[in-house]
C-alpha cells in the first residue's frame, strides 16, 4: 500500500478515501482517522449531511488512533479545523494494493479491472505498461464499466497501447455516451462534427454536444454557442449563442470568454457593453489567449470600457505579438513608427512590421517595402522594397503596385 499526503481537491480523493476506509488493515484505519478529518474540513465541498457523516467517521477513527497512542498534535489541530469549518490543504491519497486488486480483476470484478488498468497506466505499484492498461480497461469495458469504456475509446483515439482506430474509438465512446458520460458525449459530438471514425453529421454532433452541455461540460457548451451563432443545423440565434458562451465562460473556458467578449463588444444577442467586453477579454487574455490579448490592447489603445493607456495597450499587443498574432505585430509597428510618440523606434517598428508581413499581412508588407525603400529602421534596399511591395500588390494593394513601377522606372 502506498500512502502520501498531497495538495489537491477533496472530491478527487473521495473515492480513494472511501475504499481505503473500508479496508480491514488497522494502518488504513489509523491514517483515515486523519484523512477524514482533513476531508471533512473542506468548507462547502459537500452537502451538510455528507459532511456530518464524514465527521462521524473521522471521530470514530480518531478514537481508534487515540486508543493505540497515535492521536498526534497535528491530528488534534486538523480536528479543530474540521469543527471550525476551516479549509485544509493536505488531503489523504491512497492507491489500492496491487495483488489484491489483480486477484479481484482476474475473477472478473469490473471495478478492480478498471483500477488495475489505471495502476498499469500510471505505473502505480507495478511497472508501467500501456498494453496491460489496455487489456484491463477492455475487460472492464466489455462488461459495461462506463469509465473503462471512455478510457478505451481514448486509447483507440490516440493509438496508445493499441493500433489507432477512430472507428473503435467511436464505438467505445458511444458505449460510454449512451450511459450518460458527459465527456464521452462531447467526444462523440466532436467525432460527428469532424467526420472522424463516423460519417459526418451536424445533427448528430449537435445532439451529443447538447447532451454533454446540459450536464455542464464547458467545451460542449462553447461548441453549442458556435452552432447557434452560425446557424449550423439549427436556426441562427444570437441569444442562444450568448447563453451557451456564458455558461462555458463562467466555468473558465478561455475560447468562450473571448467569444463572450465579442458578443458584448458588438451587442450580439445581448445589450452592448464595453465594460463587460473588457471583463471577458481580460479573463481570456490572462489565460494566454492571443486574440483576446490583441483585443485588450486595442481596448486600452482606444479607451473602450476602460481608461485609455498606451502602456497597457503595448503590453497586451506584445503578449499577442509574441505568440505570433499578425494584427498585434502590425499595430506594434504602427505605434513604434509614429513620430509624435516618445517611444518611437524605427528599428522596433521595422521588426514588428516584418514579423506581420512574413505571415502575409498585406498592410505590413506595404510598410516593410516602404521602410526598405527609405532606409527607415533598416539599411536601404530597393531589392527588399520590391520584394515586399510585390507581396502586398498580389493581395490587391494598388499603392504597392504603384511603388514598384516607380522604383523600376527610376532604375531604368
């Protein structure tokens, strides 16, 4: 048996604690005297009745610990924390012993088969083996264990421990989805949406995304927002798009936060609000979303929903630019190129214009051509000027085409 204390979230440890609590090993009971106090001290994690039950079990086990002289000062402090409703960072985590689990698994116990698959997957108490993981997940899945069905689908989907097969992945995801597993429902929706392992069907994609969304799956909610926003296989509804974007955004889904920022910025399905647009762009930007960082830079630059700040604009433009977002690179070039700005730097302007130009940004290509032509921030080069003017001209920039003709006629 492997015992350790970790930082974490109480619900993720509840199953391990419950199974360990039922063990007849006195060591487990002693440790659980502390474990259940710690679990019980998570304020608002569980309904009151469950927390009371956890507390009672903790008390009984603590008495056992006290009887054998193992009721330490730290346990007393944790016990106080429980009664005072304080949060505690340390939680008990346990992994089941390998041999008893294997014996049960080999007798056909589905829970043991799934647990054994996890042990092989993580190398917990046994040498890691994706093949053995697959074997035991399949044994459990073929008996209808929903988590094993999903896990087997994921292994087929990724080609992990088995030859990749989108068709087999779809098969096992559907088994789990039909038992109500939200993540499997989302995966099934994604496979229908992409035509991966199954004939593409927007209607079926919508069906499974909605099943998952109605269970609170954030990415499925975001996908429904897109479907309603673009009217794919359903009547276009900006209000429904807003509804699902917000459900996902309020769970921290970064793409939904960015999309919600756009809906507030343009008044799509909701009353326009620059302040709310700023709020959701910032939430997404702070998670590293490049387009949201660009929008936030633009918001600070123009003072939309927030006090105008060139420094903040540059900060967020740079964050987006450093992730390769061409529009942000272009606007940084504009800022550094302006004569009236104290931060003017022709070298920085050229640098950012060229980064955007090399990604196909037509306006940036024109500026790079002009800077090569005039030697602004870079050594003069008619060859370089013609190269970038041509790139811009191919995208319909008539000014760039005129500049090329001017250079060539002067050369002649």
